[in-house]
């Protein structure tokens, strides 16, 4: 009787563990902070640092379909805002926050910080 009971318990635990593993494999959570854009789906990922009231690098050339992520390392809030159009339109990023954008079309995209007019940058997607 004890052996049969132990076998039933072992089968139940095995089934429970299997269901737990399958559920974990299907998770679609994204640990990155993002504004306005889906998680990166491009083949390449580029980073621009916002530090010392400047974008670094100030100029970046990428391939169409690549993702660019801006990270604010300053204590002041900053944005990445298109000079023309609406290609880039981050909210105000506090220290440590990020904004990312997938460039789906070729072109030159000049941008600035809407809070600090002296901050400028550009991304060229080709």
C-alpha cells in the first residue's frame, strides 16, 4: 500500500513539475524599460548614452531595422525628440530611464533634447 501511494505522489509531482517548466518557457516578459516602442526585433542593437548634457555618440550610422536605445545617466531629465516629424518622441527620461526606437526606414534623423536646446544628435539609417 505504501509503495502504491508513493508512486501516485511521485507521478503527481512529476506532472506538476512538467507543467511548471512548460509555463516558464512560454513567458514573454521584457525586463527592459521602454517608451512607445516594442521590444527589439532587429538584428542589431545600438546604445546612446545621455551624460554630461550630451548624447554619446552624437552621430550614429545603423542599418534599417536596427534598434537604438538612449539611456539617461544625468541627474537632470532629458528627451530624444525629432527635429522634424515624429520619428523620435521620448517622454522626459529621469536618471536611469531608457527610450528605444526601431528604425524601419532609411534616412537621416536629427534629434535634440526638448528640455535642453543645446543637446543635439543624429541617427543615419541605411
